[in-house]
């Protein structure tokens, strides 16, 4: 019978733990990969702005898409292009349950108004209002039925600019033309499908008129806003810059010339992130935590726990220091009386040249030790008797019973005085048989 080995159980537990860790890592990788694919699909869709980045980069304008994840020096940003895919800031969007709800949903991901205002406060910002529902991106069809609700976009415009008089203006024409004069005096024309425009008394039109602006320079007017008095650019129709409308008319040339004039050869960052990553090197990085937060863990009642743990550590180190080092050798004088008596008897028998009698005692001691190893201390006395032990060997190892009986009989019939070579020969035979019986070989 083979018994269960503890090492096998430990190896099995380690294998299961390793499998769980690997599975968890793969699951996290799949989740992050799926989220990145979703973000990438949005940027590359008709309503995304990957085309704008590629176009400006090819024209020598330093442009990058930013998804967040690291700190950015705000002084290196010439213009922060911030497309909004959320019509209701600070509110979690409701996830669609049907295909129809998915096609007609207005919000792609949630944003925070305070974060948007903080970015406007830090760097020159171009805010792009949403226009299309998700169906335009998924079906790749720009149809008026897929336009966002005018009231939702209008409320978003008022929240961002703080101008209660701002209004969204729609056009009845399919395509609308807007003139633009470049810095060198060149006349250009922008074209938009189902143009989404706006009007506000605190905005100066850049593209469009004061009654119907597409791109304008506005002032943040909300009194409670940290960005009050700051200027920002507002683009009401994303089709001027996105992948869908960038190729129409002179849209791409207009935005290239406009950004070259306003960024002053600094970086254009298309910001898709939800959090605040801009930092001012002069003020240093603002951290959410301070040393005071850590200090609270050392105030009562935690102080009592720390003191108790410190005292326990001192006691532990002290006791381990006293016991440090190898185990001291135990001298013969430290053994019990029985062991001393056996050692003295063996020494006397050797001095008196009583090797035969010594081999007899040795054989009896070996039978006791073998019986204890096979049957345990409770039955060792019974099976240590030669008759009982031979009976056990005859049942379990019949092929070795005759040889063991012959060796034991020869040892018992030895004269008191024999040569050392003969004594060693009997010992070797006995040890070989007992070893085979113990290990069942």
C-alpha cells in the first residue's frame, strides 16, 4: 500500500495557486484590452479624431492623442482639443439594453464637469460639443434622425461656458457653407452637413456669424466656476474636425491654418481622458494624499497597537538572539542512566573479549528497534521476541524467514569468545535481512 505524501499535496496546492494567478492576470489583460479596443474604435470611427492627428502631423503641426495615465507639463500644451461625448456631465449614462437603444444613445462615456473646468483653467482649450448619437458611429450613416437632442446639447453648452443665454441653432439646409479668412489673407470655405451652430452674447465668432457660430472664442461666465473669466474656444459642430467631415471642402486646410496661428508651434493635444493629468512644474505635482493621512494611523487607538507590536518585536528579537547559533553538542554525561548502563556493559564485554555475548545482545536490540519501526512502540515488546518476530516474517516474507531464523540461531549458539571478523560477518547478515524486511524489498 502506498501512502499519501505531504510533498505531493503541497505541489498540487502550488499548481492550483499558480493557475489561479495566471487566470486572474489573463482576465485583467482581456478587460484592459477590451477597453482599449473600445476607445480605439471610437477614435477611428467617423465621429473620432484620429484623422485630425494624422493630418496635422503630416503638415508639421505637433499633435498627439492623449488617453491619460501620466502627468503632462501644462506649459508644453499649445491647445487642448477636448471632444465631449457626454451630453449630461456628472451623471452616469444608462447602458443600452437593446440594439435600438444602443443606436440612439447620446452619451459614449461619462465626464466630470469639474475636471473639464480645471483643464480650461490650466491651458488654452478647444471644447468640441457632441452632435451625433452612437448609431452614426456604428452604422456609419450620417442621417438627421441620429442627431443629438438640441436641448441636451444646449444645456451642455451652458454648463461648460456658464452662459445662460447660449442657444443651439439648427439649419434647415442639408449642407451649409461658412467662409474663413486665413492669416495670410487667403479666403477658404468650410462645409458641414446638417450644421449644428450656436449663438451667445459673450462669444466672438471665428467661423460663422454672431447669430450662427460654428467656432467661437467664448468667455467662461459662471460665477461659481474656478475658470470664471477664462477664454475658451467652442466648436459646436464636430464635423469640422472629425474623421467624417475633415475631408469636406476646405475643412482640413482651415483647421491647419487656424492651429498654426494659435498654438505658436507648441503641442496640440487631443484629450480623451476623464481625469486631470495636467501639472504645473512651478507649483509641483499636487498629490491627493499627504503625510498627515499616514500620521492618523499612529494616533490612538492605533498607537496602543503599535506599541504592543513593538514590544513583542523586541521580545522576539531578544529571545532569538539568545538562542542564535547551532545546537550545542550534548555530552555523554547528559544521557539517561539506561543508556549509560548499556554503554558500560558493552565496553566491559569488549574488554573481556566477550564478542559472542555482545553479538547476542546486539541482535536482541536490533529486533526491538525493528519491531518498533514496523508495529510502533505499543507492540514492539511483543514482536521483539524471536518467536513472534519469526512468525511475522514467515507470514509476510516467507522467502526470508528461513534465512533470518538461521542467522538468529547461529548468533544464539555463538561461544562467548569469537574473532572480530566472525562477529562482523554475523552482524552483516542480520543487518541485510532486517533492512530488506523493514523496507519490504
